[in-house]
C-alpha cells in the first residue's frame, strides 16, 4: 500500500533491531557472498542450456531461492551439493521446452519478475506470476509489451502492467515453437535495465533471433545490461549493440561452461567498506575481481572521491578511513544506482552536500528509494530533496543527528543504509532488518562480526 510520499510500506515485519554504534575503529576482513545479479543470470542461462551446469559460489538468499523455485516450477532441476549448498547443479529440461500450467512466486525479486516471464514463451502452457504485496507497485509493462510483440498473450489479474499476471506463449499453426511474430521489438526501458536484460536472455532461443530497440529517453544501469551481454557471450550466444539502445541477437544454442564460479556481490560489499570510513579503520574484502561486469566495480573510485584510501592487492580490496568523509558535489550514479542508498548514508555524514544524479529509476525498485531516503534522512535531522532524476543530500554535523526508528519499506538497501547510519549515531533502531535476507542471508551476524561484537 502506498502512502502520500509514494513509498511502498513494509508489511513483512515490525521487529526492531538495535543498530550497533561504533565506539572504536574497525579492523576486519569480510567475506561477501556471491553476486545476486550474476547468480540469477547464471541460473537463467543454465536453464536455457543443453546440458547440466554446476554453479559454484551461488548466493543463497531469498532472491536466488525464488529464482530456483521459479525454474523448478518450469521443469528445471536445481540440486545443491550436500557438502556445500553454494554449489548447485542445474539440469535443463531434456527437450528444451519448459513446463507450463504452473504458478511462480516472484516475491520482491526484480530479476525473477523481469527475467522469468520471458521463459514462459518456451513453456507448453500458461504460467501465472505473482509476488509480495510490495511487488504489485513495481513497473512491469515494458517487458510485457515486449513479450506481446513476440506473440505472447498476457492476462492481468490486477492493475494492467503489474503483477499478478499470466503469460501464455504464442504458437505456430503446426504447434512448432514459433513464439514471436515480429523480428523487431521496441520498448521503453527507462524505468529499469532489467526489461532489456530479460528479453536479451531469451533472444538467442528465438528461431530467427531478435532485434531489440529501446525507445525511451534514458537507459539506467548500462553495466547491468553489459553484464547480461557478457554472460550470454560466455554461454555461446552473440549480442551486438550496433548503437546506443539497439541490440541484435541471432539464434544460437546456449550453454554455460560446465563449471562456473560466481564473483562476490560487490554492491553488497559497499556497506562494509563504507563502515571503515564512518568508524575509522580498515575493512578488507577478499576475492575482489580486477575486472568485472558488476556495477559495484565502480565502488573503489567513488569511495576514493569521498576520502577513503583504497588499495587492491592480490585480489583483496582494502578500504581505510578516518571518519572524515567528503561530499561529492554533483555526481553521476546512473551506472550504479543500486549502491545509491549506501552512498547516501556516507553523504549524510560528509562535510559538504552531494547531489546523486541519474537515479530517478530508483523510484521503481523494491520501494520508491528516493522518497524513502528523503524521509529517513529528514527524520535523522539532516536535509534531503528529490529532484526528477537526482537526490540532494545536505548533511549536518554528526552530533546534530538524532537516534530514530528507521523504516526499511521491505527494501534490503534501506536496511543497510540504516545500519550504516547507526555506526555514527547512537540510538538507531531498524524495522525489519530481516529484509536483508533478500541478498545477504545473515547481514546482522556479518555486521556484528565486522565490529568484533556479539550479535544482539
């Protein structure tokens, strides 16, 4: 249910978590679980393959569990290793056809609700999609319009362009798999790069491939689209971006490598790395890739711009700080909008204002993140303002910030935002810290371990 600010309110839990205050400097090494973005892309591509794939280092969180459950509903086998649950063997259907006449729970996972519906075009019956109440507010129309252009029939069971809905593939007169009617699909993906990624992941399996054209004015989070393109190429597909906003994908059989390792989730590392700047000290994250398609790969430069000392040595990223954080001025975050809440937490504690630009699309994430951040920052005693495509943060001295109950709106990034603030402001309590299970199975435990304290 939305309130007057346009924020989707959390209904999952009202349990309060006391955010630990950092009364000493930090010296910690934090092992970050696998990337959610890569984990769910690998699961989709493994399901589209011809042979089994073993995925190592798979994130085991709510979003990835929902993805595996969705694929299993479609007839894909996802079997974790008994000794290591982060190793999962994925076996696609032997005939390349997914099972229909089934229902899928998307939860609040954008990658599930925006990647899996495309697979319904390869199913032998209708597939119904539903999710959490908060998910009903997330935009879906561009993807569904794209699927309709490919011949799918969409039946809405609520507000058009939103969950819940049913997708039924189109079929040729001889019932041979011919799910599309047009060689070219045009959609406006300004609200989310996931609409583009969802169609690109399917495109190689279409009999004549796909030309995909973005017709909107802006395209957020290009690194996530580039990640999708890279992963498709890794699977034997071919994606050509002939010009900005236009992709050509020929028909190809897809097959991920037989064994593949998931990188750590670099975006999930940001709260921990930022903690070194807030509390003072050093936080190290092992297995940081020298080259990556994750938007979190931009983090070292951003933290340096805010005053951190950053060193990448032998695959370990070390971030050191002394509680002196610098404002960013006008700063383009369009390529890494998912880390905006963590950067906003640092900006609240900085010495000068920051304007985080290119993030208007965050209004369509788990909650309206711009409105949520403004509300919570003002609640603390600092000032913030929404612009059409930006967030302005005007900090105050730390001793002018107030301990408050901080809402999370069922959004894991808002929960980690609040935890970061709690390092610098006494008396912060967080509603529904469990929402962090979306991408981090035990965030509170990891946070306490970083600080060297027992879990509350």
